[in-house]
C-alpha cells in the first residue's frame, strides 16, 4: 500500500443515546468528541440513535401488521370478493 493516502483506521466507541449502550469497533470515521473508557483508553466518540440493543427488530418487540387488525382486516374484507373470482 502507498504511504500517506489511506485514512487512519483505529478503535472508536459508539454510544446508543436511547439506553447508553457502548461498543468499541474499528473505523476511519472522524469525530471531534472523545470518551475515556474504563480501561484508560481515550477513543473518538460517535453518538447513534439506535443499535442492536434498542432496535425493535433485534429486541423482539417488533409488531406485526397482520396482528394489529383494523385497516388490514378492512382491506382484506373489501377485496376478498376479487380474489375469490380467480
């Protein structure tokens, strides 16, 4: 690889703003904020809105539209006649 043309690839800390979950990974993204970790390292900080710890898909709290009824059931009842003709 050529020297001096690649961005710095280093450890960074991501913090979930909804629950405070932190995880360290490697990235070349730039940040102005820093965070002091428990082990004494000072890493660039990235604040994110959601992670796998808070997203409904990963936490199992996702709702299925089919189970909600209401508009879905109205649609099915309204167009049930059209599908029966085929």
